[in-house]
C-alpha cells in the first residue's frame, strides 16, 4: 500500500493553502453539483485568513511527522473512529497509519473550510461539499485499503467477494443501495398492520379509519396527516412502535391520510390541490363521519405544513374545524432549514421549474439520495463496505424498509413549495401567499397547539420548529405547548413509552427564544408520547361509546387498511 512521503505532503499542503487552489477546487463537478445537485461556488470569492492557514499547516505537519515516526518503529497509531476500531485496522501499523493519515487529512480539510471567510450560506455549502468528499475517500470504502474486507475474502475463499459483486449488481438494477432486507417486510402483513378500513378516496389520498381498541372513545376524533414525501406507515410500523396504535389504545377514534404515490395522472397537481383536495377534504370527511363540528388534527413534517396551511384557509373562510392541532417536526418558519439549505437557491429552483414546474414528477429516488447525503457514513458508505466489500446481507429493519419505499411528488406542487416556503420563507408572513383562493395568515388559527421537535433533527432544526409556537394561536400563546425530544427527525418521533428510551424536555414558562426556553427546561426520562396524550385529552371532549362500524351511510368502507395507495411503488 503506497503512502505519501513527507515532501509530497508538504507540497500538497502548500497547494491547498493557496486561495486560488480553493477557487479551482470549488469549480470541480462534485462541488458544482452534477452528483449532488448543489449550486456552483466557483464564481464566489473564497478568502482564507493567512495566519489561521499557517497555524493549520504547521499543526498538520507536526501531527503527520508524529505519524511517520510511529510508522518507522512499527507502532500502530491510536485511531479513535468506529470505522477503524476492529483488530484488523489496529494491529497492523501500515493500515493503522493509513486510517490515521486519512483522519488527519479529513480534520485539516474541515478546519480549512472553517477558516474560509465567506457568507454563512457559502460557508455551509463548502463544509457540506468537503464532508461529502472526505466521507467518500475513507480507506474503509475501498477493497485495496480495507483489511477487514481482505481478511474476509481469504477466510471465505472468495465467497464474500462473489456475494459483494452480486449485491452491487442487484443494487445497480434497483438504482439505489440496499439498506435492509427488503424481502423481510410486506406492507399490510408485518408493517402498517393496525386494523381499519378505507372510508374515502380521491386522486390525492385515501382516508383510513382505524378500529377502536377501547369500549369508549373521545367524542372528537383524531385526524393524522403524515408527510406526502414519504409513506404514512412510519406512523404505523409495527404494533410495538406504532403511533397510530398508541393513539387508538388511548381511546381515540383515529383517521389517517394515506397519500397517493403520484404518477403521470397527477403531473399537473399543485400545492393548492394538496390543500383543497387533500387536507381540507380529509377534515370535512372526518367531521361528517364523526358528526363533530371540531376534531383534533395532527401533522407530521411536511404534513404539518400542509395541515397548518389548510387550517389558515378554512379560518379565512370563517371555519374553525379543529379543537387542537399537533405539529411533529414541522416547519412553518423557514428562515433556518438546517443542512437542507445547501440544496436551496434561486438557480437550483429555477432549474427544477424549467424541468417540471409546469408538469412532471419529482422522482422519489431523488429525495432518497438527497436525504442519504445528509448522513453519508451511516446511510451510504456503511452499506457499501458491508454489502459490497464484505458480501454481507443487509439486516431486516422496518425503519430502513420504510426509508427505501420512495414517493414521487407532482412537479408544480414541489416547485411552488420550494420557492415560496424554502427559498422565500413566505408562509409566516401574513397575507403574502394566496392558497386555494385565500390569503394565508397563520396567526388566525386559534386552536391550542402541541409542537414537538427533535433536538438532533438535521431536517427540521428544533429552533425552527420552536418558532411555530409564536405563529399559531398568538392571542393565547399560553394554550400552546412545546416539547423537545432527544434524537433525530424520525427516531425522536417514533419513541414508544414501553421502550423506555431517550428523554424529552418541557418548559411551560414564556421564553423570548428557543435557547432561553431550553436553558430553563426540565428534562424527563423516556417517551414524550404520554405528554402529548394528556394534551390531546384536554381537547377531545367527553367519552362516548366506540363506533361499531367504519364510516357512515355517505362514506362506506371501500377496502381494508392499509389500502391500495400505500402499496404503489415510485416508478
């Protein structure tokens, strides 16, 4: 295995210390976005503080010299990274040196990005692009430099290599990396198994009503609006981790929107259609079936954005259809969209608008690739090493099966959403947007609102979710409740009480900022679900006998849950 000489490393360092070299690097395809769909940065000035660069360079050379000294005396350097933690990496000085040198280079490149003097958005993109390159170049990702994979080939007499090639060829046909054993799950068989029936459908969604599990239920039903960017069964994976089942067990009559997986027939659909023919229609049907003027409603992620927009439309029409609203990891204030911001600018959105803005589909596989790029070591390279280099079969994991079950979006709807919400941040500005013929003002929504955010969420920063608490029900903000959970966008939400995992924070006192709220918040062990259940019960009305059948005379059962729509695969 060839390693760089100190002289070559010093020359490379001097090259990278030159801002012109950075400018050339920023113009390369991997940064300009042929693979990542990121905007070019080559025309932006990238200045580097000379003193900081000199300090970084000197520190790098000192650490590299120490690595060389260890290598010369066959002393394996200490490597603190889970990718290189096995004896195969640690016991051989050459492999250990290679891993340590890689980590040193990665640290240096990241520090270089931090030293660049540029606008915050440019700096974020630079860091992101460097991280993508750094993660891709790990020696664990290549057969020639991965001792674990080489050892396994010898031990299995080549069988692991043959299996790895077979896995790779199969994934090339699928157009994506397999993260789980996809033959281990079947929608309606061992995921999305809560008993119920479809009681309404149109081109945009099916409405599922779930069977009660208690003798009495709250008179006001609960409508769940999941994200249209994913399949609904993230909320009903298996009985032990099903938010749907939990809500039913707590004495709620639960209805859920199962979004259609769009094909050419919905290629012209707009954001207005998803509001009017989606969320608003679902609210109307649930009110009709339950014979209640008001219901409880929950929106998850983009489903929360859709739900809040629909309620603003209905309030503008003089209707107040919900007694409470729940928002789970949802954005209403788009001023900080976290790492996803690397994909958002006028040039990129204009490109999408030209391609699909007037008709077409945003492929689900593109969403999957973008989200995987946010955590490449966990969602890409980990599986390259295990599946291809080592020939291992992916384990069965319901969450990753759901993650791979992609959903398309109509081009016009998606482009409107990107430009008006992500780019222009117009949803929070009263009267700036017109949806379904009505001026949108989130402040007119008077329903008490439960807002949940996840502390390590890389898709919806928790501070951005916190901002919703001042946008909804502003005249009676004390009726709103904000809860912060541990973990990320999905794992933080799907955290059943029986698991006794993680923790959450509460603070009922008024706070001027998210940081101030957290500083005074109290941490509680376990799941936040009981906290939400208590909130819901306050607004669910009296107890009544559980319905004996699905739907009513107007809306009769069409087919058993989970229905047909959720089983449609993205083309």
